[in-house]
C-alpha cells in the first residue's frame, strides 16, 4: 500500500513544490485604475503592471462595464443550463455572430473558456485514426485536447518548417491530418510563420488550426489577428480559435470557421454539450469588447508602438529577449534563482512582473515574462526597463 510516509514528497507533492521554488503565491490585485497600467496589490500598494493579458487595456472600459450591467439587469447572473437545453440567450447568438464577423468566418461557437474551446474542439474533430501535428511550444490546452482526441500526436521544433514538412510527409494520408499552432506564443512572444505553415498544409492536404489567444487585438492593423498581420485572406485558417479573456476583457473561448465545421462542433464538442452556457454579463462584455476594438483601433496601434519601444529599449540595455515580436517579452535570466531574484527586485521597486521557470520553459531559459498593454505610456516602459536593468546588473545577468 502506498502511504504518505512512503512517498518522497508527501501525498500531493506540496513539499516538493516548496523545496524547489515551484510553490505559487497567488498575489491579490485589490484595485484597478481603468485606463492606466497601475494597479493596487495587497500588502504592496500601487504597482506598474507588466503581467496583464488585457493587451488593449480594456478592463474597466465604461461601455463594456455598461453592457455587462445591462445584461445582468435583463437576464440575471446565470443561465438555465447548457446551451442545448434551456441555456441559449439572444446574447450567445449575438456573440457568435460578432466573433464570426470579426474573424471573417462563416460562423462561430462560444465556449465557457479558451481552455475548454481547445480541448473540446480538438477532441471533437479528430479521432484515433487521425494525425495531429503541433509546434513544441503550443499551449497546454492544445496538448490536452490532442491527448483527449486519441489521435496520433507528433510535435515539431518551434517554428521549424523543415521538421513540420517531415512530419506531414510521414502522416497517414488515408486519414485526417491537422496542424495546430499558436498565433503569438505565450512564453516567447514570437509569431507563427503562417504563410509557410499554410503552404505546407495545402501541399499535404492538412487542416490548419491556430490559437489566437495572444494575437487577437494584438496583430494586424485593426487587431483582427494573424491573417491580417500577414495580409492573408480570411479563409487561410480552417479552425480559428481564441479567447474572450485577454484583449477582450471577459471570459470564454471561441472557434470560428466554416458553418459546417461549427455545426459539427455544436453536435460533438463535449465542452459545449455538457457545460453551462456563458453567463449573460460575460457574453455581453465580449460583444461590447469586440465593438470597442472596432471603434477604437488607435488602441491596437498604441500597443504595437509601445511594445516596439519596450523591445528596442530592452535590447539596447543588453537583455536577451529571444525572437519576441508581439505583446510578450521574455527577459532571459538563466537559472530559476536569478529569474526569481530579478522578479523580487522588480516587485520591490513597484514593477509587477512574473518569473517563469522550468519546466514551463526549458532549463537555462528561466525568465521574466513581461507583457505590455495599450495603457502603458512610454514613461512607464522606460521606468520599468530602468528598474529591470539596475536589478540585472546587480545580479550579474547583464
Ligand atoms: C495560447 C493560449 N490558449 C488558450 C488559453 C486558455 O484560455 P482561457 O484562459 O480563456 O481558458 C490560454 C490561456 O492563457 C493561452 O495562453
């Protein structure tokens, strides 16, 4: 019998987490200041936020808040259950039409989160005869969806098209092949080579799915995402996945594409069939968020400009930021200890930024992961880089 005494780190590994610097401290943000990159943090006071996914700075936007309030007044806080039974509200249909229009797709389906969108969609569209080919840095929810689908899962080195081609050549041509990549990679901030990947998918008759969690609102002149960024037509990607929890300040996930594929998901995706509908306030906030992105494109431009300044300034200071291009800057420190100490230096100087450690990132590449939003000013960026530079010099990172 296995007992807690016979286990090296206790029954649930908590002691192991504590001993290896893997123990999470969930920091409480106690107050936000809409329109600003500053937040209040419990026991710390005001801090400059460099760890937010709200890329367009839309949390607390008055029109989005008003839409959420109105939805609660009209429909309350919950739904009558799953969408297939009594859970569908006009807001859900409107949200799906809005995201389909935003992504230039025939149709869309909304899920309770981006995580659920990925696992449910991949598991619904593929079976054990099929092959799914993923970039090594794909998000955990993609990996989990592939495992759940039972399809043969193979991976290729990050953004390495030669290896992708080899994988496609070896895949069983009698069954479905699907390539899945992230639009912008969440730990490295680089962009998938969509034109090259699409060409290979066409050549090898493979479906293409792209997770746009970090590219919606971030890439393209009007923020519609990776197809716009590369000037490719809106039907380049077969399965367009994204979330309502990042640039759009709400919660939920979506998949957009052909009407037939979306109808199939409404019949087969277990996260749609067996999980409750999005709450009215969340659906309304997402609809309003999409409208604000359309009406305030200057936010997208501002994010792109400010992030460009952040990267240039970090590089000029001597930091290694890998191949980052959009919204997320990895600031390489090396060991977990150095990354944690640089994070603490930043936190002590009022800059909220997170350290990302192995196994989430490869050994030797422990880092700070800093995100920029449309609310940051050039002064905010310069101040944060000054703080990071001083800390990195003290620690011998620079
Ligand atoms: C690339 C990527 N895909 C999917 C998700 C999951 O989205 P959600 O937080 O809406 O569940 C995340 C979340 O961080 C993500 O980074």
